[in-house]
C-alpha cells in the first residue's frame, strides 16, 4: 500500500478524533527509531486524519525540535513532507484553515522557514500557501542569506515563494552565473519575460570585447567561483541558446550575436580560402548575408583577406562581395581591374568537376526535382515500391547559430537508377492544404513501411530536424521502421591499415565522405554542402551534389553487402543497428528480422574475434578518456588511465609491458599503432558519450560482460578487491570520526558514483530488483591500523565523509563495501539497477526488464 494513493489511504478510524496532539510526535519517534517506513506512514496518516488541527501540530513539533539544541530534525522534516502529501490526497486539497485562521499559522511557518534547515522550505511553502503570506520577514531572510554567501539558498527560496518582483535580478543571478549555475538563474526568471530580458542583457554585457570577468568576481570573495567556464565563447553559447528558448529579439544581445557571426565568418574563410572545400559562389553568397552592413564584421573580413598571399583569390573575393576599393591594398585593386577586363575568366575550372571525388553513376536526366504534389504523385509508386532499398538525406541553409534553428529545404530520396529531390517548402505550402496533407502522408508511409529499407547517415538527427521544420512530420522519427543508419555501421567498421573512422577531427575527409572513400575509393565532393539551399532555382552544382549525397548511400550499402568480411562486419550487423526509438529513454528495441531476409554474409567462425571475459580484458586509456575508463571499470574491465602529465608514448610502453590494448582519443593513433601489434590500438570517437564509447569497444573486441562483472572493480582506482563492512561497524567508524575530530564524517550532501544521492535523511524502502554481493571477506578490527582516522593496515584511509547520514539509517541496507586501494566506501543503491539497464543489450545472461526504470 502506498500512502500517496488516495484509494489506498489508511482509514481514519484509529486513533479517535480529538486525540492529544502531544502524543503524536512520541508515537512517531518510536516508529522512527525502527525505520519501518510503511508502518510509519500509515500511522502518520491516521494521526493526520484524527487530529483536530494537523497544521498547528506540525508547527508545534517544529518549534519543539528547535528547542532541543542540535537534535536531528529529520523526523520533523519527514512529517512535513508526509503532511503535504496527505493534504494533496484529500478530495479538496489545501490547508484545513483558510482566511484569517491561516494568517497566524503563516507567520509561524515563515519564522520557522527562516530559522530552519533547507529541507523544510518546499513542504512549508506548499502546506501554508506562503506565496500569499507577509513577505517582509522572508525578504529580510533572503538578503541575510545573500550577505552570508549562501547564494543558492537565497535564489531557491526566492523562486519557490515567487518573490522575483521584490528582488533585484542582477543581484540574485550574478553570483550564480559566476559559479556556473546558469540553470538556477534560468529557473529564477522562468515565465517572466521582463526578467528574462534583463538576465540576457546582463550576460551579453559580459560578452563584449575586452570585458574582464574578474572585476565582477572580486565583489564575491566568499563564493567558490568557476571563472574558467565563463569565457566569452561559453557565455555567448548560453546567450544564443536562451535567446532561442525565450523567443526574444536577437537585437537584445548584440555582443553575443556579433561574436557568433565573427566565428562563422572565420569558419567560412577557412573553408574557402585555406581548405578550399567550398565553391566561390556559395562562399560569396553566405559571407554577404553574414556580414551585411556591419562595419565591425567588414573590418574583420578585410583583415582576413589581407592576410592571404594569393592576390588573385583576394581580388576575386573582393569583386564578388563588392568591397570598397579604398580599403584594399593597391596590388589587390590592380588585380581586380584585370579580372574585370577579362570578365572574370580566371575562375578555377576545378570547381565544375573534381575527378578525384565520387562521381554520380546516373545521368543528369535521372535526377528529378519535384516542387508540386502533381509532380510527386507521378512518381509515388516508384518511391513506395515495397521491398526496395532507398537512400534518404536532407539539406538546409547553414545558419551558424545566428538565425535560430534552420528550416529543412530539400529532401533527397534515392532509388536504384534515380534520385528524387523534394522541394519541402513548396510541397508543404499552404499548411493544411490538400496537397501538403497528401505529401505528409506519402513521407510518413515511406518511413513507416518496414519492407522498405531506408539508409541514412546520422538519420535520427536528420529526422528530428525534419519534424521541427514541418509539424505535420513531427512524428517521423517515432514512425520510422526499417531504417539503417550507416553512421552506426561506420563506427563499427575496421578498415585494413587505416585508423578507425572515429578520427573525424583530423584533416581530410570526414563523416559520410570518409565512409565513401573507405568503401568506394574516393571521397564525396563537399564544396556545395555549405551553400544556400533556400535559393530557387537551385544551381546545377547543388542539384548534382544533393543527388550524390543520397545515391552514395545505396552504393556503400551494396558494397558492404557484397564484402562484409573486408570491413570485419558481422552478418547480422544491419538488423542490430536499425533505428528504433531513442536508446536514451530506455525504450529502444531492435526490430526482429527473418534470417533469410538479411543481405549480409555470415562470417565464418575463424573470421570472428575470439570472445574475451570482461575481467581478462586489459586496456590503457590516454588522459582524455577518463570518463570511458571509469565506465569500463564499472563493467569489470582492467583499465589503466594515463595522468594528464604523462606522454602518449607512455601508453605504448604500458601496453607492451602489461599486455594492454591502447584506447586513444585519435590524434596520436598512427604513432601508437606503429609501436604495438596489430589490433592492439583503437581510436575512440570523442563525439560520443562514455557509455556509447564503451559499448562500441566491447563489441569491437567481442568482450563478454555478465551481471557479476558490474562493480567488480573500483571505478576510482581500478582495484578488484573489496572488504565488506557491517552496518554496525560503519556506524561506529563514522561516529568516532565525527565525535573525535576525525577527517570527515557522515554527510547528507555527498553522494557516490556507485551509490545513490541522498537528498534527505528520510528512510527509504530498499530496492529489491537488483542484488549486489561480490565475493569478499568481512572487515575486522584487526584490519584497521587506527580507528580515528579509520585507516586500513596497508595505510589506506577510509573516505567516510562520502557516507550520507540517511544511508546509515536505511532499513534495507545490511552492509557496506570499502576499497582497500583508495578507501572509497560503497553501498548498494539505484546505480546498480541503472547500469544494468543501460548495458542490458551487451550483458550476457541478464534478463530483459519488462519495463523501464521507475
């Protein structure tokens, strides 16, 4: 029975009405000492129903607890939360008193709130409707908290009591921003447009050139500041994100917008003038739209052009952008005159066709640009033919973060021998019309038909952009069936004598272009990628590029189907990677396929990598992969992580001496690979989160992970041994540490990566769905060198400061574990179930949960 369910709430028959309220805390105190949570809640709810005035009784309890001088207020805080729940479960939730009767109670509650612990704030505000109480005492308390340097507590209290109108937004938010707590400031101004504008104007003022954030920081000597995260670039990203989130005019934040435009300008100049991976036409059009009449950006553009030695290139750029000749060097002006006389015949012919890149194998006549429903309807049968394979891609005009979220302009669908380019803005207009509805139905049918294999590269992100741009297709990603994301295949490929495709940060082809080069021999020509896809009509180069971007997916797929062993791909790989719902929310299930339906050849047993138990798999990670190292240790893998001061060459030495596999962030891959044997070095995709990286590595090396491997190794120091500590001994060690001045005792603020965060000291029901009981011996007195501070015989000091007081009182918890290597203390909590769920797909012998985590 859950007391939070009104249908199961305890009856109010016992105790009888009019019960002496002084007996209420005594009764609960007895049950509190036993930590019987269910019985405690039932008894509390009976008393709430029987008491003549439960609100007054609660205030009396809190007053009595304040007078006890240091007595633990956790019972009273728990009662306050339970009373809040009980009131909400009543047919007419709300305080028992109203109007005048509530006023004196509110005054008492405000006084308790200003003098009590933070855990009382939320229940007292809800129970006594303190938003409507006299604000003067609370405002004085908030100002006092601010003066004491308790900036977080001050802003949280002001937010909960909705006191923003009576407080200065800059005063409240500045110290939070300096501590990198932007989220609290956002919550403070939520649904208050005038305060949102003031917050953004403040943050934008910190983005102006030459602004020194240290001048502001000196005003808050009592705060722990995070100035390293307050660079103009980081602040600018926050400002631009909030501008879009609040739907405010970008003119409100000129510094952040100019900063973003300048970054985009530098990027475009690099792409065209250094990397030369953009066409001159596309570059000139985007730069002209970016710079406009902004004198600051014009000056920056002139400086960038003046730094080039290629006079002809600079002159061509100046002509295309109509730059003022009086601000250009004389040599450039002279070259511009020559170009005018030659009618600009000096353009490089290499921009028309690049023979060193992938060439579209179909004729120009087989590329169809469809801008009306009538044109689309003529090809409907071809697009929706069951059983076929199609390549799908999208294009949109680049915005570089300066113009909000870009709208998708073009959808490419490639079938064997033909490519269809769908003009999305025209096919979707007017919204709600018969043609747009038919178009949306066709796209939805294409994506949801499981018999049609849809190929993409980064397909999930493309479909999210499609749904954001066109609300009628908002469910496109959820409806997708039969989708195969070649990006996922690319991450699992191994190409002989080449680094893994994870080294996308290096120079040369990246992403899909790299995949095409590795499989088909030549990269994609990406010179039209950053072009104006909103322009109509599209240029000839844009049409060919868009067609090639989709058709190459088909050719890559066919090549991989013919020779999967060449890339060390397992036969069932496509179906294990088909797109379903988001893995992030724990609802992803790979669609089941008939074995005969797979076009992939099955590798022979000798081609497959031998299976390796997790605890026998040994790796060394460079210093940039600390998160990956901790995640692999969590699964039982033996991980050595280099320190920040250690050279990458140290990884090769460790790998040779200790028989480890090198995991590197990518840049030193070639050097390290040459120093170890084949298959002993892997470049890791740093764009992935640690959990995704770990899954890819375990699959790559065919590592077997069982439920018993989880937390078999300390995440902090890699030690694979634990000592089991009884609950009584842990209580004793913590008590001695606190009372006798040891370095740290129980804390309600700290949490463990291997435990669960304790936000309060209320007892909780022990989780019963997972069990953690590794084989290890019990800690005995003889194992301790000293009790205060608690130190093991090997000199390791136990980290008792990380043990929350609430965990020590939890009824379902019988013992703790300590690591003899580093002294960290662990206990069974929700993290065990969470890790088991997150890695369910790779765990051997683990039952699949019937539902997501509660």
